[in-house]
C-alpha cells in the first residue's frame, strides 16, 4: 500500500513565472499564480502531473554531466519528432547539452534556468 501520491514536481529557479512560461510553451497547460505570492507558480499540464516553480535566491543550476556535482534530477519529455521538438525548445530558450549523437532516441538540453531535461522519442 502506498503511503502517498505524487502531488507536484517542484523546480527551484530564479524566476518562477518565466520558467513556468517556458514549460507551458513546451508542454501546454495553464500557468497559475497567486497574485500575492511571486515566489511560487503552478503549471497545470493536461493529462499529466503538475509542475511548480519556486523562487530560490542564490540558485545555482546543476551541471550535466559532472561526476563531482549532481544533476539532482531531470525531466524526460516524450515527443513524436526529435528534430521538430529540438527546434522548438531551442527557440524557447533551451540550450543543448548532449545532442551530437543523432542516432539515439533522446537528446539532452537545459531549460532557461539550467535544469537538464531530455526530449525522448523512445
């Protein structure tokens, strides 16, 4: 028997509204924010788990790959076409981390705040 259910995945970042906008453009969904709390923004994703973005003063993005500094976690995002999805996320402000091997079924990027994520056509 489970002790809990997954409620939301929270990403620390310097600008919650901007990062929520990036992921809304990638995944769709609705950005929701309490007007009195600029430190927390929710992204309600259709048919999926919610994402939340929390302001973290002094945020230092993870490095990928780095044996001496953990990447902490990453998101795997399923796509139909890697080339089309890659073009889209780069236009939205992502940067490529590991995309040279075009024969693989995944490519690794960093979102605008530096969190690693993979586009996967697996």
